[in-house]
C-alpha cells in the first residue's frame, strides 16, 4: 500500500478496486481517523455519483470507427472477431 499516495488509495477504494481485506481495513481506518482523508473520500464519492447519474454510453459514430480502423490497420481476422461480438 505504501507505493500509492493517499488520493490514489481513496480512488481505488471508491472504485471498488481494493480486494485485499487488510488493505480495505487500513483504508477504512484512515478515512475514519483523518478528517482530510474523509473529506477527500466524500468528494470522490460525490463526483462518482454525479458521473454515474449523468453518463450516457453512446455508440461510437461510424466516422470515428472508420478513422480508428484506418489508423491501426487491423488484420481481417481481428475485424471479423471484433465486429461479430455482441456488446453488452
């Protein structure tokens, strides 16, 4: 946990990316005991909730899709596999 700064830890926590129970406990402890960290945590929760409420997933416009494909020049097998998948 020492490799990440506090803001990164809180971000991982808010995004449910922390899986280690001891790390979860340590982060919860930090949030409970430090008012600045608790404030940062609440701000990140608030921002995430706003983004979740307002974010609309839109399909990629065909013009953009063609431009990306031209840039990466994928193989025919890749294109067949990619475009035959159903997106959830």
